[in-house]
C-alpha cells in the first residue's frame, strides 16, 4: 500500500462509518465518475458540515 492509499482511507473511512455513501456513474460498463456524500465535523468550530468529493 502506498502512502496516498492510506491517506484516502483516513479521509474516507470516517465518512462512510457515519453513513456516507457513493453515487456511481457507469456508461457502457465503464466507470464514468463517482461522488462521495457525507458529513463530518469541522475541527475548529465543532459544527457538522456536509461534504461531497467528486471524481470525473
């Protein structure tokens, strides 16, 4: 596992554990893109924030 993979797991894991989910787009049996939707807590204000991460 390379360091980038571990960083992704650290960022995405908690979002999925708190009910986050993916929307996946497929065209002709090929991955066309995805969006991760979830919430997290701002470490400075301790307020909940909604997040979305997108790959095109």
